[in-house]
């Protein structure tokens, strides 16, 4: 999985962190959670705020 696989990342985050507040979160936490996902193998420094926002939105949509 790579940073641009936002939908797959969101699914993984929801499976591992269903109790986390995915609306009011810190991007530093989100980044660490993504890096810890099984199957994630992209560069740790390969994301930016825009990518993290896209992941967050997919996660919000996934939960709904």
C-alpha cells in the first residue's frame, strides 16, 4: 500500500482504529497510524498535508 491508496488506507484505519475520532485528529497521529498499517510499504516522508487530508476524508466516508 502507498500513500496514494487513500481508500485502502481508510479501510485499514477503520478496521484497526474504529474507536478513534477520525474528524478531530492530529495529522501527526494519522501519519503514524498509516505507517503502522499492515501492508503499508511507502516512504515515511512520502506524504504531505494534502494526502493526509484525502486519507482523513476517505476514512470519514468509510465510517458513514
